């Protein structure tokens, strides 16, 4: 899935516009902002990784560790914490694309790296931390 596909409005079978998943994700990312930042800093300070990745999902997912559960928090999305290393180990990021991922990875003190998983596919987005 290309980033544009997450942002573009698609039409469903009745011809109505299909809302981007990012529309419902953004309020949750704003709400979770400080918690996600704290976990990212912890991952880096503890030396686990210089590349924390947060996985936004609405179904059960066996990748990373659940840190924010939508059922408990009454939100649309759950968030798992992971790292580039786990993504490489699990084959989500192919080893040959590691350097490309690192070169496109934004400053983790300014942006959260979010792997958004929807039924149609998954992709990375970078969402700025709120000041």
C-alpha cells in the first residue's frame, strides 16, 4: 500500500466516499501523544533501539507489545510498541531495505513512527509530537 492510498478518499460500492483511516487515527494519536513519546524515549535510553516504531491497529496483532488498548481506553485504535530490529527479524522490513528505512526515518524526538495496519494493508506514517 502506498502512502497516498491511506490519504486518498476512495468510493465504496454505493459511490460514497470511503473515509481515510487516518481521520479516526489522528485524534487517538493526539490523545496518546505523551504516552507514546515516553515509550519512545524509554526504548532509546535503555538501548533497545534507535528506531522505535508504534503500530496502530484495530484488531488482534502479534507484533510488538501492546501499550495502549482501545478497549480499555475507549478509543478507535490500539497501539503496540516495537522497534526496527523486530520488524527486520519478523520480515516486515526486508533486510535489503534496512538502509532505505533508516535514511527515511525521521527524528524520533520530533516524530512518532507509526505503522498503520488496516484490512487493506499497512504503511508507515510519521506523526509530529505535540509541543
